[in-house]
């Protein structure tokens, strides 16, 4: 018996990010976050990494022209409802994404990936300059962790109140809403602080022992984009993303701890 009613199409979210060979970060994680929130995923690959939980062994960047071609291919099939970008690797790629995004009415969540959690640099100096000057002013939201927020603002962040100052500084400097994620700070709770020029939001969850948890920044920013694609307001999208990441860590803490310890 055939279907009498056409299945409702899922909204589409786009990830613009690197491919991690261990699938612990980047495009693979983003697509999982999209799926968890009921959103169809599309991807633009900016680089391929040879990466493990301990180290980045090698990186091959995608040529900016191919990044643009991927973006054009995705949009030719229909405009995504929201997008996120993570690892962009080079100034040429950042410029290509920024040029493509001019005039696009698609909310863009920027996860300013400057380095891997294992320490390898994932955005060169020219890319960092282009990110500040060209891409962040086009973003709906930027989602730096503490080291990234320090690099983007020049501020020292050692406690939650300094995260608040940094979120405000990011908004003032780049004109986009900002949420500073606090997984790098010590304490029994993990705190995120959001500011968009009008509204402040503090998000808190218990810290789960056994980290480090790779890919949490990717998962968080992708979940925000997915929630936006579903039509949620930005503040509610942040709450949903916070819950998705916290639930994922709780569900996988024992397994992830064993994997990390096995590689040490």
C-alpha cells in the first residue's frame, strides 16, 4: 500500500568543518548532533586530518575554490535553515566562506577552532586574522572555549565572572552574539555564559569526571545550529545544545574514559 501523505521533510543544517580520521571531532560529530535533533545534515569539508585523541599527525587543507564549489552545490539543492563552521584551517578558506556568506540569510554559528584539544594548530595566522575581520561580523553566534575567547579578546579568563566579561567583549568587538564555554575551567560545575547585546544567560551542568571529552565544542555548536534549523530561538537553542552535550557525556563517560586511558 502506497503512502497517501508525503513524508514531512526534515529541515537541513550545514556543517563547514574538517574531517577527523578518528571521528572524535569535526564533520562526523556535527552530523551526529544534527541527527540527534532530527535535522538532515549537509557538509562542506575544509580539511582532512590524520588525528588521534593524543595528537594531530597531519593536515591537508581543502583549496578555497573547492570549498566554494561545495557551498554552491549544497545551496543549489535548497538553502539550509542554519549552518555552523568549525575548523577552517587557512585564510583562503575563511575568506571563501565569508565571501559566499555575504547577503545570505542563513544563521551562521561560528565555532572558532584555533587548535585541537591535543595541541595541534588548526587555523593559521592568516586564517585567524580573516576570522576576526571577515567572518565573525557575519555570524549569528560565536562559541569559543576559554582559550579561544582569550585569543579573540586579549582578556584573561580564570573564573565565571571573567567569562561574562569576555562574552560582552566579543559582542562589542565583532557584533555577534557570543557564548563562552567553560569546560577548560576547574570546578564541580561546567558553566557557559551567553550575551547578545540584550540578554544574558548562564548555563550550568555538573562536571563529569573522566575527561578530557573530545569534540564537545563541535557537538555544542552543531546542536545550536540544528535547533536553529528547527525554528528555535537562539536562547532555547543554547539550552538544547547544553543538554545534548551533558547527556552525551553522561551516557558515554565510562566508555570514553576507558578509550582515553587505553591510548595513554
